[in-house]
């Protein structure tokens, strides 16, 4: 590949959710340099039109392309669902999404082949998980549920401060009595609500986040292209947010266990 | 990716074994154009030195690079085990091997996590399957067995003409009383001996070939790079062999069900 091995990997998300993918990358690919953009100023993407999500996603990708990335990870399910093909056709570097890895992980762990997908309105409407799962295993039954309240709960920090059990219960009520063994967190913000979601689901249900599977794909593609970083030293990620720095720094420190994270403001 | 979507995919093997991968590609990626090189003149690679296998593999890859391929599939376990990193560092296109996909497939289907790997002396010596499997699941027990007689049985066509049961029984004797549930055909020639191998293994053992998993990786990487072929028409593969045309044409017609396969001679 005519791309420098030591170039950074770009990660984009509508806000802080994609940090779940960064966390796995820091653990499994510590030698890779990461540049993250969270579009907190325009978050959430879930209720937005396809055209808006495509445009915002392309703006972030262009900013990272200008910074010389060797690979782009779209760590946002809504953006993956609507913008992946455009990005792949536009840029010379590989572009990885989070939906296919999540669908694969869920298919692997679901013995009864009955899977719930929780996601934003945009992701659920796209039916991207249904398509990805049926490509892996046609006989799997998928129950999609849009949870429009969840991203604002995370981005506002409300999930840490107030009792969100009533809103969790109400949102997840439609699937409470369904027969399923696996639930996909089809939005990278949802792992921050993991315990709250688990509490509302029948016991024995396995919760799957795509972060881990996505990072396996990142590693495999770096290998296939011969562009893994060959300088063995731990790199500190750089974070850009289009929103306010305060909450972003707090979540980054808390979630990624980084002291003094390098968080910068970005205007798109 | 700065590579034409309509460029061919190169597939290389020490002989005819890699046709098992071509067969899966023709089925799952019918719109992709395939150029295959089988190094039948210098087959088998299994007993050769690492330096020889690296040199022969690089010669095939260079020939395909000159033909303008967009991706290289090393459909030979021996070559994958010793030459993959060199190829990935040398060429701008993605280079995929067959070992990691095979290890992954076996790990997925083995409930007791006890796996036999059958391969050439070169592949078994490299311990490449042990490394790949332990990276996926550290607690899996791997029993490797070198089967140096198998490739000559296939390349000579002897497996179709004579009773090879005695040689199969003798080769597989060392694993006959081991406790395992899955066997990896760790050489792309071995699927042609599938029924003979099955006959010698305890009933209930699952036989895994890496061809199917490898083609899933091919598809995923084409997507990630945005280089899948966008002309929807079935392409007829082109086959080069460094050896004689007769036997190669016969196996290609028989194995791939292609009438009048386009087989050409190549001097390396």
C-alpha cells in the first residue's frame, strides 16, 4: 500500500460513542496512533435525514483525510448505515464500519438465532442490521427497536446524575416479553448505558457491542495491506470535538482512563 | 483506493490446490475477474526450504502485479506460512492468506476446542496454525500432523486412479486415537482428498477447509477499500500453470465445472 505505516488511523462518531471503539483499539493496537473526531455540536445523528448524516460524515472524513490518515473507522452506526459506500468510493484508504462486525459477533453468540437490535431511529430505519445478519445467517430472526432517548441521555451526562430507570424501562418495554437470547447495542453510545440496559432485559440475554469485532477487522485489514505501525511505542490519541471541551474531556478521562487527554476543538 | 475496481484478483498456489479457493470465489464473487497461477512445475512446496518458497511465491506475485491485479490471494498454506509478510511489505495491493481464515473457521465450529491440523511439512514446521488459533482462543489444543504424501497423490492424479486407502490410513494413523472434534485441511490440495480423509477420521469429526472463510475475507476487504467490481457480468477466470497443460485442464474442468477452461502456460 502506498500509505505510510506510521500514519494515524482516523475514527469518527456523531459524539462520544465511538470512544468505545477507541478503547478497544488502545488495548489491542497500542502502537497505532489514533485521531478521533466527535461531532458533538450536531449530535445526535439518529433523527437526522440521510442527506444530513452523509454530509456531516463526509466533512469529518475530509478533515481526517487532510491529516493524512491511513484508514478510517466509522464508529457510528447511523453514519455506517447511510454513508459507508460514499466514503469507500471517495477515499483511497480503507473505510471500516461497525454494523457488519456487530452483526457477525451477535450471530456467533446467539444459540437460538433470535436477536434484538437496539439503535437510533436512523439506524433502525435503514434496516442495515437486518441485511447484515441475514447475509450471515438467513434463518435468524431480528427484532429491531429504536431508542431515540438513549443518545441524549449519554451526551448530556444525565445517565450519571439522575435515576434513568423509568426512561430505560419505558423505552425497552416493547421487547420485554419477546423470546430472544442476544441484544446488539447498535449504537456506539449505548455501551455507556450497558448496566442500565442489562437491568431491563431478561436474565441470560447476551449483550453484544461491535467495538471488539470492529477492532479485529481493523487489525486484519492493517495486516492484509501491510500498513500496521512498525514503531513499537504507545501513542496517545488526539481527540477533536465540534462541541464543548468540558464534558468531552470528562467522558474521555473517565471512560478511557487517560489522564489529561489531548482534546481539541474542531470547526467543521 | 487508487486501484481500478475492474482490475482482476490474483490467486497463487504451488499447483492446483488453490482452485478450491477459486471455486468459492466464482460462486460468491461471480462479478470478479480472476487470474490464477499454479506453480505445478515446482510443486510440491511443502518439503522445500523457506528461502525457495519465498522466492517462488514472489516470482508469481510479481507476474500478477505486472498484469495489474487489485488484490492477491495466497491460496497455498505453505506460501502463506512463510511469505505473507514479505508480499504485504512489497506490494501496494492487499495480500490475503489462507491460514488465519482456516484457523478462525475451525475455532468457530470446535465445541471441545481440540483441533487437528493436517498440512505439508513446511506448513506444520512453521507452526503458523498453532499461532493463529492461539491468537483466537488460547485454551484450544492443536494437534499438528505433516502429510507429505498427500500433495503428490493429488498433483499426479493418482488419487483418482488407484486405491489410496492404505497410504491414507498409514499417514493418518498417528491421530487415529486422539480426542478431537475438528480437522483443518491445512493445505489447499487436501479438499480433493476430502472423502478419503473423512473415511479415516473418527465419525463426528468436522472437516474444515479455509476456502470459504478466505473468500469472506476477500469480499470484506474489497468492500472496505471500495474496489469491488461494479460491472455485473460473470467473468471467466484465466489460469496459468508453470507445468503441463493436460492434467491442469482436466482438474480445472472436473473440479470447477468449467467447459474449455482458459489455461495457459507461464514461464517463471
